């Protein structure tokens, strides 16, 4: 099983999401513990992925050696890639 790390910046992102979507995003984070490569690989970043939880995205990096998933950003699909 993998460890999911959600730093303060990503926690604040999650708090800004509408309450009706927060449960779905938390469930997606749990999914990552079992399936770290569930998201789509992002170009230009060898270990960075984006998991779709419509209409939001979870941007994360995978560290194979330590079996850690570091969540970088959580946000609406229209703006999360620009941050």
C-alpha cells in the first residue's frame, strides 16, 4: 500500500472546493493508495499525474522508491494546471 501525503497548500485547495465534491475527492485520494497510477501522466514531468474527479483535478507526484504519493494541487479543471 502507498502513503498519500497532502501538504497544507493542497489541504487549503480541498477546503475551497464545494462541500458536495469534497467527499468524492477524498474517495479519490483513498483510491490512489491502492492505484497510484490511476491518473493520466502529465507531459514534461516524469513522475507527475492528474486524476480526474469531474470537474476537479488532483495533481500529484509518485515516488516509487519510498512508495509515496505527494499531492501538489487540488482544483477546478479550468485553473488547476496554471497554478
